[in-house]
C-alpha cells in the first residue's frame, strides 16, 4: 500500500499530519495495523497529558497482540478520538482516517525531522 504523501511518519509506525492550527494529528500506519490484525481495544492518552518525544502514550490491542503507540514529538494532548476507542475495528478499515489523538507540539518541533512517505516505505519494507 502506498502511504499518503501529505503525512510524515515515525520509525515506530505512527503517521503524523500537521493541522492548520499547528497541532499534530497522530495515528498508526497501514503497515502497523496490518501486522497487528483485527483491532479489539484502544487505550488513548488523557487530554492535557504532557508527553516527551518517543514516550509511549497509547495502546492498540488486536486479536494477535498489544502494541504501544509513541508520541512523535514532545507536547500536550489536546484531543482524543473517543469514537475510535468505542469502535476499534475502524482502524483496520482506514488507518489514515482513524486518528488516535492530537498533540500541541512543544516549541521547536520540526516535522521535517520525521520520515516522508518514501523514506517510511523504505524503512518498513
């Protein structure tokens, strides 16, 4: 599967979209959800939680395994996708529409340090 070119990616299989207000929307990649299988449970971070870059902050659980989700940047959680937590299978249908949380990044965040689609595809193959 091609990974959307308008997103950035982490080596730990999170995708990141920078929104017009500067917040970051975070989800897991197609590669990650495919490896995990059918999602059965999602634990989201609390709104207001301050995260360090690369801190595990959420959990996605499938019929095969549970996997941590890591913050792509330091910052504060400003929104979570409660609807997805109630219907975790939506993550398998379209992982790029099924976001997990939004983060207000700390000063100095540079999205250019994350992987672009081509680099992510190369690293995850």
